[in-house]
């Protein structure tokens, strides 16, 4: 019996990837089973209106994070509020910026450089958000420059990728995400991938109230992980967190995070309500737990049968 258990954990720690395919839609990696901790993030965008409102909202959200939370939490807030929000949440929540200028210094009026953000304790930066790509016309090359600049400063990034509704209808979602990941991470080494998080956000679901079904989101997250595997190998791919972003709310979070390749959420509007965001932070991933349990039981049964 002890030999069998030892063999199981040895198998899990050395195998590059272990997959289960109920209905060919759900896959688990060994690293997910052992290490990938959920990551819930809130993106405030151009909200709220005042510093006092930001401090109150951050304070209320911080109170909702339990001491023994089952996930890590981060808030991405407007530049004027970063310092005040960071002070009020303490070490319960990481604080990030919503964008960055890739240049380190110089004649770039209105720019915010990575060293500036690092100097005030910023740990994370969102890069390539759909609104930055569409409204502000940020190109893949510009997004890549942002990624490399932030990584060089020792901070972490959430690289956003996703397709428009037209691209989704034409079955181009996979190709769009592949291109955006490959171009966005160009020049990022395997060693630096520990500071990279991917956020899949279908543009047609941003701020519309529409949410990709858990099955659609899972398939796209699996595609993103395959791209990472091609670029960096299966071990790094299995360690990299991939979040879903697109009108995530209290009613949809449990279903989304029940999927094996969905490691968290990039939350927009719902992060502006402490009550809604608290429910998301305290999601209930019951189905994922059942999958993990089933995988371990299947491995144990096979190994035990061989040993006897």
C-alpha cells in the first residue's frame, strides 16, 4: 500500500502532463493538481470618480478576503488611486496598474513607466486589454514592448488575449489567440514565465453581460495552454495561470472556475461592488474538486492493480 502511494506521487511529480478527457473537453495537468492556485483579479477601469470612493471600495473588498482564502486576489486600479488603495488593503490584496508605457524615461508626455510603478510598490500590470487594443489601437508589437519592459523590472503581467464577435462567428478565435500570445510573449524567456499570467477575454463578452459558456471558455483556455506548451514546453504551460475575463459575475463564476484550465478571473464591472466581488472571491469550485478526486482515484486504482 505505501509503495503504491509513493509510486503515485512520484508519477505525478515527474510526468510532463496528465490529461483526462470526459467528453473530450476537460484536461488536467499534474502541476494543476499540485500547484496552480486560483487567481481572482478586479479591473476597475475608469472608476470610481474620487479617491475617497476608491479607498472605501478597496477597504470593503479587503474585509471580504478570508484569512485562509482559497485564492490569491489582486486589484487593478487607476493610477491616481494606486498608493491610497495599496495602503488600505495591506498584504491581503496585490495592487496592479491597468496599463504601462514601455519606455523607461524620456519625452513621452502622459506616459507611466515601469520604474515609476515599481517605485510605488506595484506588483502587476494588465497588458493588451481588449479596450487598449480596440479603443487605443495598441498593436501586438507595442504590447510586446510593454510585456518585456515590465518583466525586465521584475514585476508581473496579465497578458490579455481574445477575439471579436465577428472573429468568433468565423471560427477564428483559436488563431487570433495563438497570434496574440506568440507575439505578445516574443522575447520572454522560459525563466521569466513565472511572472506571466494569461487572461482570455472574448471581446464580444466585455461589458455586454454576455458570458462565454464554461465549455467555450474551457476550450479556449486549453488552446492557450497548448500554445504555451509549444513555446515553452508542457511543464511551464501547466504552471502558467490562465484567467477568464468577460462579464464575470456572482452567477457565472462557479461554473467557469469548475473547468480544469480556468485558473481564475479578470473581473470588470462586478469588481466595483464589494458584495459582488466578495462572492466571486469566495467561489465554490465543486466540480473541479470532483474531477481532481476522480483523477487521483483512477491513478491509484491502476497502480494498486499492477502492484497486486
